[in-house]
C-alpha cells in the first residue's frame, strides 16, 4: 500500500511520491530559543520524529533538517529583561542575547534527549547562515521581488501572484486587516521584512543595506534550499505557522528559484489547554520539565500518539493518567516474557492461528500508518497484539 499524506497546500490526501525514488528530504521549523520548552514543542518534534522513523521503516533514506532560531525579537526582549535584573554592568545586550539563546537551546536539547526524540540530521542556527541569507535577499532585489528602503529590505507581495495559496486567504481580505506599524518603511501593508536595519545595542551584521539582521521568514527558506535543494519533498511545522510564516516562505523561495518550493506540506495540530492554544504569551503553557517531574517520558509520548497529528489535542492530567495505564499494559507483558523460563512455539492449528492473527494485526498497523501516519488507529492494533500475546 502506498503512503498517503494530507497535503496542507492542496487540502487533500495525496499519494506520497518522493522526488528521488528511495530518498526523502524533510524540513521542519524548529524552536525559537528564548524560554523553557513546553509540551507543544514536544508535540511538533515528536510528530516529525515519528514520521521520519516510519518512512525509514518503510525503506526510505531520510534527510531531516530542523532550524534553530537564535536571533529574534523575542530573544532580544528576553535578554533586555535579564539585563535589568543583572548586577553585572560588564554584560552588554549582544552578549546577553547569545547567552539567552545558548541557555534555552541547551534546555531544549536536554528535554528532547530525555524524551528520546532524536535530533535532526542537520540543525543549522540562523546566525550561521547570515551570509547566505544576504545572497538570497540580493537576488530577490535583482529579480524585482524585493526592495530596499531606509536600511530595511521588504518582500513585495504584489510580485507573487499565488500569495495566499497555502492559507487559502485572498489578498483583498488580508489587505483589510493589514497595517503599517511605526518605524516600518513598507510600500504595502502586507509586505514583510527580509532584512531589518540595526537598532542601538542590538546584535547586527554587515550587509549591502547597512548594519542589521535578517527577518524570521528568510532563514527557513535559505537553510532548506541550501541543504535540501530548491525543490524538496516535505516541509512541516505547527498549524499556527501556516500564516504568515509558511506563506511567506513559499513566496520568497519560489520567487528566488522559479521552482516549486516543497511538494508536500505537513502541519501538526496545536496542543491546547481547555481548548485554548498553549502559548508562552498567554501564560498557560506547561513545560516539558513539569511533565517529566510527574511522569515517565514515554507517558507523554503515549498521550501524543493517542490523537491524529493533524488534529488539535487537549491536554489534561486525566488523559496523562490514561496514557500511563496504556503504557503499563505493554510493560506488564514485557515483564511476563522476561519471567518465563522458556518460550516454546505453539504447535499445530493453535500456533498457526496465532501467527496469522499477528500478521493480520501487523498489516493493519502498517495500513493505519500508511494512511497519513494515523498513530491513534495504529496504537489500537498494538493493544490488540498485547492482548493476543498475553
């Protein structure tokens, strides 16, 4: 059975046909490292870990790239806040930004390692790609897709005719709510920044437009195209990134290369609390460390597997208790197997029937995973295998 993927770009399930027969390139948007990782980050990371593992199980060689945003307004704001609390007058804002980024990147890695979520094959940092981002921006200006103004560089939305294709929004509707904020030099309210001119004391790099730093969107386009090529198989991230981040990535990448950017777009649903998005800005997030203080890492994984990756999943501690009980079913069986002194194959009809049932359940497990990585249904078949084994 062929693998089918729900493609956010076309809004339908499609048979997965990689560009190269046995190789798959995946780019997933990674963390902006300015605070403690929360369980919403765990969901996105685990979703793509499962997808990568299953594709490899199915015989593909996967190259997985996940970026690290280590320069951003949120990181700078966090650094300013830390400086106000600091008694060390020698620490400047630039140094504080580096310290904040490194501190929370290490926290992210610690939590992912504890959860047993493998690192991507490539995890480039934004600050390592400044030079290549500048080259991409220069090319966009040369092609007329971007313009420099007042030390800033903006992408011109009206130069990309299919803008809005991923989010399904029309330019007319987007224009109604668009605004130009103080300090911005946009020609059009919908235009977005590729390069931001330097502000006093903030980290900045040399460019043809003066000292400054890149916009958020350009880093993902530059990294993905550099490592995976200008056209690659799968791009993914949370549903909340569809607009404007992924929409902007498509516009600038395809304007730069003249090629289709990613063939399949996979977006995981949000993790909510009482049906409200979990977010640091809302103050309702639960850190990964909070969960690991109460539960084994695999309990969180069982909870995340219980829902389809594309759907929202509402967090409650009652559901975590259910996930704990589900995990225990497997370990009770594993313990039984270890305590049996000798295991002998069942002979005759009973043995043949047992093997046939195992094969049937394995086939159903694979069918569920082939159908847009339906872990919820696949997990149900694993429970049946546990019952049969008992």
